[in-house]
């Protein structure tokens, strides 16, 4: 399976998991000059920006350990631009950043709310 195929499969798994838990889908693969947000969803009044990390196994590092501070910063900046485009004020709009970590070989998905 190619990395792109694995990423697409991971995003499908993550979206299904989150929707089963009551989140509402807004967008996928939102991109801007600063980076990309895999999934954007709503949880009640909150905007939720989700990074999906998908690997075939955790041989070298856990999926969560592979998220860098620089990547978190890029996602935050993309979220700020998204909210601005929606004419929402980031300082008063409830939002959070979640991670869904998926290990395909073990058929395991872990949802981390407020991950960063």
C-alpha cells in the first residue's frame, strides 16, 4: 500500500471514529501556504482541527511521538487562517486540536483530544 493510500485510509478510519462519537464533519485536507489540516469537524460549539497520523506499524516510534512541535505550529496557523476565512475570531471561538493515531497492522486507532 502506498503512503498516499495509507493516509487516505487513515483519514477515513479517523472520520468514522469521530462521527461515531458525535462530531460533525466540516472539511478534509484543508490546505494553505503554511500547511494542511487533515480533518476539520465540529463538536457541539467547538471547532476541532484533527491531525491524522497513520502508520503500518510502530517499529521505530509510536505514531504520536512522530508529531513535532513545528508541525503543531503549522496546524495552528492553518486553523487561524481557516477561522479568519469563516469570519470567526480565534480568540473567542471555542476550538481544540486533536490527534487520531492509527496503526494499520494492529487495526488500532487512538483519539487524543486536546493533544496540543
